[in-house]
C-alpha cells in the first residue's frame, strides 16, 4: 500500500466565530481547516538545524527535520517562542475586540512555551489572558484547544472555555512508539536510564504522556506488535464511549494510515479522526518512524439547533 496522508474527519462541526479568543502553540498540530474554522491563533516554536533557526511549519518543515535526523550525526534542536511573540498576539487580539484570551500550551515539563506565555500574560494583563498547561503534547494539547474553541464558539465565557480545556486535557490519553529513544534522550525528554534500557533490549517501547512527562509504558519486540498495542490502548481508553482521535507520525505515513484504519474499525463511537505528520518541533525529539495515537473521551457538545426561517412571519401568521 503506498503511503497515504489523510486529512481530518470532523462529522458535526459548522463554522464558528468565537468571541473569546483562543491561542495555542504550533505543537498542538491542529488541522489547518479546524484552525481556520474557529479562528484559533497559533504561535510557532523555533527549530534549529543545519546552522539556521526558523519557525516551525512556515520556515522549517517536518521533511527537513526527518532528513536531518536520518543522517549520521544529524542534530536538531528546538526553542520556545519568546514572551514578545505572545505579547504581540495577545495585544492584537484584544485590540481587535476580543474581551478575553484563553491560551493553551504543551506541557511545561517538555518545553518553556507555557512559561513564555505566562510571562506575556503578566505583561498584557492576567485579568485578560488565561494561560493553561495542557500537561500533554501534539493533539493531546490540540483537543484541549479545540474544546476551548468550541465552548467559546457556543457563547461560553473565558472561564467556561478554560474549564472545557482543563477537563479535556485531563481526560485525553496519548500513546506513541518510536524507532529509537535516542532522540528523546538527547533532548532531555526522557531519562537516560529508560533510553538505555530500550536500546539494550532492542525492543520497541510504547510510551505515553503522564503528568506532563514522556514515560515508558510497555515494551514489545516488533513494530507490528507495537502498532497493535497502540490500537488496543486506544480501545481500552474508549470503552463503549463516543471518542475523538488523532494519529500522528513522522516520515511513517503508511504506518499511520494502517493505524487510522484499525482505529476506525475498532472504535464504533468514533466522532472525529485527525491524521497528520508531526511538525518539526516534536518531530525533532521523537525521530523518523514515530507513530502515535491520541484519544479524547470527553463528550462533544452538539450544535444548537437553529430556528427555521419563517420568512419574518410571527407565530400563527400565514
């Protein structure tokens, strides 16, 4: 089967224009159509490779990171957005008429991004900007951002949007498999002892994000078994509930496609599915070949039915 890159499947949402502005960073990896639909502002991280630094997505691509890491001795590093980057976005949104801003970011255990946003909020006004740590990454953060955006689009307050993000972040589970733990070890995202164990045993470690940190979950012997375990973990989290899901990968589109097909078959209550390649900032730490699944079991708000157009007639008028 040739590599296939899926887009996003979202079965119920319509266009929305939230009054409360929602901000995140580029590691949430929300589909572009979702970002556009909800007017979500995305502040990029910086990626350094081959002697140059650029913004994730617009200036440094996933493919560039994968190529660099595939070369012996290749090294890629990342850095957080600056507080000034966030200040500029917050002020533009507030000056544009947004009464409040809710800003949701990847785990502070994995990046200084949350701290930069917090410093910026202090400069702009903490009564105007609420900054949240998702304690997760990729669509583990993205689903929390999406929950905040949907709450805002439904007319909710900043407090309600923030609560929706917190609840979703707490419930969402992220599982992934990497070809090697070396990239996580180099970036300080996993302990040296855990990385050494995985390498010494020549196994495929299944990892997850727990309390904001990357933690080994179990070990399997082959890539095929590792993918099966990702599916089973997702099924276990879902139970018989409706869920939303995301599949991520770096330079492993065919495996991601197979994983998405298995999830679709095994999760009868699947409400939406997003499949995307990891961006440069997270890709730099997991390396080529990484595949992951994110499961969000929180209930999705249903669209409010709109009254039928009666042509301007009042009740009972012909």
